[in-house]
C-alpha cells in the first residue's frame, strides 16, 4: 500500500516548486504602502434647512488621524459648491503629478437623482430634485478626477447618506445614494447600503465615522478588514437599520498603519494561522447565537470562512427579527449606468427541482459526461441531491460528492460560492482533501467577481456574474476556475470551467467545462 506523506512535507515540496515571480504581489504591496499619501477631507454641517451635528466633527477627526498616519491632508469645513469643485479638481491634479495614494472623505448630506450621486454643498438652495444638477457636486466629478490621475490607488469614503437632506418640502424618489462600481484601483465605501439612510449619531461623531476612527487605528489591518469590522459594529449598534457597504477594485493591500515588514507568510506561519482560524470556525459554525459568529468575523474579517460566517450571521439575525439591509439587486439596478448591481443567492429551493449538465473537455470540445441533479431533501443547512449522492450547503458549496465535481472532496465546506455577488468582490477558499489514493493535500484559491456578462449555454441565455479563481494544490497543481452565476434566473451555477496544471511542467492535467443543459425549478 502506498505510504501517505504528512501534509507539511507536501506543502514544503509545493512551495519549493513555486517560481519567484509568484511572490511579486508582496513586493508591490510594499511599494504601494511606501508611496506618499494625500487626503482631501470635507465635512459639511451648517446646512440651512437640515443642519448636521456631527459632519464637521467627523471630518476634523478623520483629518487628524490621517495626518498622524502620514497623509498630507487638505481639510475643508462647510464648503460651498465652487470651493468643493475646485478643491476636488486640485486634488486630482496633485495625485496625477505625485502618483501617490489618494484618500477622499466626505461627511454631510448626499442624495441621488437619475442614478447619479450628489454631494450637497453648504449654501445650496435646492427646492426640487432637479436643482441638484446645478447646485450640488456630482460624485462623478471626483471619480473622473482620480481616474484621470492614474495614480496607483485611491480610497473614497462617503458618510453622506443622512436622511431628509432638504427638509419636508422636497420629495426624493430614492433614499440615500445609488450603487456605483468602484473605478480601477479604487475602493469606494458607503456609510450605509445604497438606497438607505445613515444616522448622524448622538455622540461627538456619526455612527459610521465613529467606528472608522476606531478601527483605522488597528495596527497592521488591511483597509478591507478595517471596513468589514466597521460594518459589523455599525450593524450591531443600529440593530440592522444601517449596514455599510463597499465596492472595490483594489489589486493590492493598503494599510493605514502598515506592518513593520511586509512579507509573505512562511510555511509554518501560514499553516499555523489557518489552523487557528479553522479551530475557531469549527467551534462556531453551527452556532445559533450572534456572539460566537461575530467573534470569528472580528478576528478573521477576510478569513477563509468569513463569507460562510456572514451568511450564517445574517440568518441568525433574521430569525431574531433584525432586517438585512443590502444594496439594490441586479434586476432593480438594470437601468443604472454606473453599476452592474448585486446578485443575491436565492434560497427558494423545492424538492423536485432538477438541473441537468454536460461536461465538456476544453482541449477537445468533446462531451465527456452528462448528469442530472434532482433535489430529494432540504434541511435548514443543506440541499440533498439524488438521494444523498451529492450534498451542498445553501450557497451551493460541496459537502459531499460522488465524483468531486467541483471541490474534489467530501466534507470540505469551503467557500467557493458566496451569498452575494458584485463587481470587484474578493474572497479566499482554503481546504484540505484526502484523495482516493489516500494522500492528504491542501488547496487555496483566491476568487474575484470580474464581470457581468451575457452567457449562452444549452439551457438558454443568462445575464450572469463571472467569477475567476486562481490558486494551488499541494499535490503540485496550479488551479484555475471560471464560473457564472445568475441567482435571479437559476439557483445553481450556469457554467463552470476548471483547469489544473503541473506546477513544474505547466502541463494541463485536467481541463473541462460544466454547462447547464436544462433545469426545472418548482418555485
């Protein structure tokens, strides 16, 4: 019988086979975090109709923190339209000349009209929504300015969704701001989900900015992790009435307080960190209480199970009556020229739902397999197909498979599929597998939503989000995935491609495509 090798030896052999260029992402992150930093911070409080208590305080506090973190800060308080517009253009020119990291923060009133978002200056006399076009500052003014600058990275933080910005005499069709997909190299953060309002706050700072001020001071925290912790805290304090939202197209990590030395984790550090995370996740993943799930998400906001944890937390909170505030879905966002919207998983499964697929060899285009999956049982946590030959969680992630169609393992529980999809969203899956040959191995895959596009398969035409994934297996493979999801139309994947290559030889070991041929959903 073949002797099974310990996982750590497989990992070591795998890492020795990786070419040096695979680690260049760390070098780039070091370079980005060593660039000069520039910030434009605006806080407008002194509105004639609906003044804000905290917006100016928020801007001053943010400016102070950023200065201590190495930013060259321009602070504007209670700015009129002309001042805001010129300052934004000057900010873009500075970024274009210096090619540093840019950060824009705005606290004040904001509103949307015809899918466009407007930041409201002090002194604007807006009596009809249409007057926003001439008296407010279009957010696209900022986004165009920083896009033209072509600097490496930008962060835009908008605490600009306070309710009732113009008083009771002006009626707006939509609350808050509209969903916008972040331009290249940009992270766009809202204090609440698009289409919703944010609280000004009862203390010295607004609810959202108060937590931004706290979390941005955490040493060595990536900005995405900072904002995910902010979201968790704001949601908790508002009892679900305010849930911050982000859109990102960042390619590299950014830190308000960078580590003393940015470096890729060693083999031992990586395995030790994952073992710690896995142990915590195993202890909380079945919890019906919010506390343990929130503890996991605070410790591992971008963890290997964070999407699964957030999905479970959403369900736990929903059972207690807390609303789940989210940006508008893709179907309701259909006319929005600035965003592809958000697609959310559809959990309306029914026994008897049937999905038929064909498997195509990508190198030969030959159909190598046809199979049908029929739902035969549904529990609170699982969907069972074909009387138990395949079991998946509610998001579609494999728990048991007769052939290892996607995850290649039993009981993997990895987050290949998530609860919602929007352009730029990123997450990581990591899991361990015992193969049919008895060998233990580990795999890790980084996923990203890269496009919203039309896809045609034998089952028809679908308006789907495309997800790409790249990673490795310690069996010596590089892994590449593409898959397409259209939750508004079908509850399983529309298509999925997977390619495995030898790390040393770059030879294709396996490459195929699964396509939906037909489906029947009973509700």
